[in-house]
């Protein structure tokens, strides 16, 4: 199963909008405006776990955990993209 572009777009835009970060919304629209897909089922599970960690931290109003989770997600995405 391929992780859907629409689900990723919705997740990232919701986080950026909740943060009231207009610039990030613009950047994400540029990134997700491109027609691309994510990788394998394993990649899907990794992304979903990362997203869940971020959302749980936000819902729990734990800013430090949210920041750590987001930084870990960004570093992991950067590393995985470099491996492509």
C-alpha cells in the first residue's frame, strides 16, 4: 500500500494552520503541489507512527514533546530522502 499524498498533505497543512504559520502553509502547498507518492508499506507505517507521535504531543499540549517529535520526523525524512 502506498501512503497517500492527500493524507500527507492534509496532515501537514493542518499542523501548519494550527500553528498559524502562513509561510509554512505556502511552502507545503509548493511541495505537495507536485505529483509524487511515498514509498513502501514499511515507509507508510513509519510515517504514520511519526505523525501519531506529533499529533499526540499537540493534543496533549506538550510543546517540548511536539518539538522533539517534529525534529525527529524532519531528520528521518531528510535521511530517507537522501537514501533515494
